[in-house]
């Protein structure tokens, strides 16, 4: 067989993605990112990173941070990421991320970072009081990807602008140092421009309480999201209480326009069942929400229940999680170090 999965890792295209260890992982993280991580394993060489340095751009309680790092790792493993064939690690263990980020801070322009909408949202009104790290966050994210010279980056819709910035930074580095890159026999482009993979029916899962807001770890209402650790009863309650409108479900996609809550629940059903939204509407169109919600509860519990159970089991063995992370970091560093050494040479830093 010559399928991609049977090729040696070195010639399979490289994938990198990161998830922040802040609060509970939810259905949006799962459908927008983690399920994609799982399916990419077949034909790619994957690095999945718990981005703890990104988490500390806003204040964190150290004890909670430690347990969140382990929890995200547990969720990766419970969802089906294979930490032996691929690499699972936490960002701060591989110092090359922060090292390259500094160089990229000096490549990125203030004007580029000023345009980042996530900074504006997260900094809120009191921008003067935001950390410098929160502002520089996208340059660290670019370093995460570029230090492995990854080809593909699976993320949810909200990360699109950061990925575009990573490409701009890579391009500017390649241009600024073109002569040195060429002279050192590194070809024309030292950093490949990473491609975002923003695909699937659930790149933007919305809050269960308000179909115009994205499902988020930081929403004060726990009823707005389904957490991966929620038990069956909690999942059922949250879905039954999810906001809807008084009309029946439409039979055609067009009928979802202007009905954000209906659109969101149909999208979630489609993503969990692996069907197109149109197919979901073919089954439930014309019916009331109560019947549809019952089916959605069954589906969500069937898909998420076993993952929650596995996460809880892994939580009981933090030593195992810590060994996975330490081993992953060692293998990640073996890829990152040569890139960083080459960057130092290209820029003119002695080592
Ligand atoms: P974060 O928890 O912000 O580190 O996000 C981890 C991953 O989940 C990123 O790829 C995000 O784009 C994705 N993600 C977060 N929230 C959602 C959402 N509501 N819908 C879809 N994807 C999401
Ligand atoms: N910024 C991403 C988020 O909040 C997390 C992240 C950090 C990331 N570094 C990354 C995602 C590199 C993809 C690639 O979701």
C-alpha cells in the first residue's frame, strides 16, 4: 500500500495546533478543533500542544493552571489522539517557542498587531492595563507553528486572523533575510507559509443561551456550553434548556437564516452525526424543537459520554499524563532546536 498513513513520518505533511489550558474544554473546542486533530493523524505527522505560555497572557491561578494543563492533555488522549505516533506536549517545556517568538516580535510590525480583533475583545475597555504578552500573543502563536515549519494548522474560525498574521510574519522573515537564507543554502523560503484548515460544519459553535455569541470557556453562564467533562444528566439538561424560537424547524437550509439558535443546534447535530445540515433538516424539518432536542440529547450523550468518562479516569493518574507531556516535549524539541539554530545563524546571532 502506498497510502499516506504507511509513509514514514518524515515525508508526511506536518500539522501543528494548540489549545489553551484555561477552564473546561467545551463542545466548540471539540468540534472546531479536537475532532479535526484526531482525523488528521491518519495521513500527517502531528504536533498537538497545550499552549500554557498563551494562557498566562491573562492572570491565572497557578494551581488551576497546573490542573488545566493536565486536563487538556487528558481530553486530547480521551478524544483519540495517539501520543505515541504523534507528539503531545506543553509549550513551556520547549523553550524554543519563546526563543523564536522574540525574534518574530522583531519581525512583526506594530501596525499588524494593532489590527488583531481578539486582542481588542480580550483587552476590553481597560486596554492600558492589558499585559504586553496579550498584545504579543499572535507572534508567539506564529513561533509555535514556524518553529516546526508546519504545513497545516487546524483551528476554529476565530483563529483565522492569527493564521494570516503568522503567514505575514513568515513571509517578511523570508524577505528580510533572503540573501542570508540563500547564502546558507536554505533555499528561497526558510519558513513555509502555514495553511489554516478551517473546515467542517462546526468551525464556529455558538452559545446555547445566545446564538449570536460563540461558545466560550469565559462565558459566565455554564449553561451556555457543554463541557467535555459534563455527565449525561448535565448534557441533557443544558440541551433541553437551550434557547430556541417558537417556530417549527425548517425543511431547507435557507429557512435557518435569521434564526441563530436553530442554526446552531442543527449545526451541532450535523457535526456530531457526521451528516450535512440539509440531511438533518430532511429528518427533523417541520417538527417542533422538543422532538429534535430529544434526539440531540441522545446523540450528544452517545458521542461525548465516553470521552468524559475517559477524561475522569485519566485525571486519576496525573503521573501518566506528566510522562506523556515530558516525552512529547523531548521529541518536539528535537525538531524545534535545529530550526532555532538556523534562525540564529540567519539573523546573525552567535551560538
Ligand atoms: P482555545 O480554547 O481558545 O485555545 O481554542 C482551542 C481551539 O478551539 C481553537 O482552534 C479554536 O479556534 C477552537 N474553538 C474555540 N471555541 C470554538 C467555538 N465556539 N467553535 C468552534 N471552534 C472553537
Ligand atoms: N491562539 C489559539 C487559540 O486561542 C491557540 C494557539 C496557540 C494555537 N498557538 C497556536 C492554535 C498555534 C494553532 C496553532 O485557540
